[in-house]
């Protein structure tokens, strides 16, 4: 029986003395050629006697995890965690990368590998979604004990109860559980600012209903110290070097 040809990634890692993860990234980014032909298919097998060439950009670029900020449009379904890479890849693409992103990174297919959604927004909610390849960041953003502040701008209608603002800040309970203190203030006659340490599904809408208000629009504008800023709806940017979740 003929011996099966080795995987290209194995040969690249041996040739460049790099990890298999880095070798896979280089192949997927089109930085590896076999006998003069670029190969970007993971799992490819090649003749061990073939000439393998690696572009200098691959050797120069260190393998770093990325985090991404996406501005989800209202009424646009955000991917559920169980939908995985394909659903995320439908949102994070080269053609909707914000043109004003000042990150030195350029989009590479490997930036989608292991990219996890950290928290989610409901279909009727808009604003900031975070995606990351860093497990520690994902846990900080999605863990049940997450204490990262999340800021929302909420458009409302109706008449606020006389003591409604105080109740929203520190006096409400949902499902017989007292809510932690929240920062709540008016931004305009019809828009409020909510800052919560964490939030359950539909929490802000239910809080508003208890004090006589109906939510007509809700947008998340900040998670921790990272703000949505001027990022347009439907576009994304890389987390800057000076930003941390």
C-alpha cells in the first residue's frame, strides 16, 4: 500500500519551525506556495519532495488573537452562540470592514477561526456586539458573574410614574429577585440612558413597563470601557491596542 502524503501544514511547521496553528494560518491566508502555486486549502497533502515557499509577510507577522466590535442594526438577527463560525462569518467580512478603522490589521480569513460571540442582542435591539478569539475575554463578557458595565440608549414613550426614576435606579424586582442598582438618566424628552452591570433578556423593557413606559428602540453603545463610537450600523472594526474589555 502506498504511503499517504504528509499534510502541508506539517511540512510548513517543520520547515519554518513554527506551530501547527501558525502554519494553518499561513496556508489559509495564501502565504504558502507548493512548486510555485499558492495553496490555501487546509488539510491539503503534498509530495514531501515538493518545493515549499513561504512569503516573508508570514514570517514577519506574529500570531495574535483578535477581538472585533460590530454594530448590529436594529431588527437584524444576531447569530446565536450555537450557530458557530458560519453565522459569524456572515457578519464579519472584508466588504463591511469599517473604512475608518485605524487598526494596523487587515482582514484575514484566519481572524474568523475560533472567533466567539461574547454576549448577544435580541433581534429588536441594536448596537454593540463583541467577538473575540481570546477565551479569557469571552468569559469576562459572557460569564454569569460578569460585572462589566453595559450602556444602552433607550427610546421610550408613555408617562413615567412620579417616583419612576428612583425605582429604575434602585427599587425594582423582576421574577421576585431584586435588581442591582442601575444608572438611569434622561438624554432627551424621549430617550433614556441605562447603565447596568449585567442584564437578563428583556430586562430594560420590563423595567420600563413597571414604571409606565414602553420601549420603542434600544441600542447598546458601550461594554466596559469600549464604546461603539462612530462605527456605522452593519460594519465592524478591530479592538484597538489601547482598548480592553
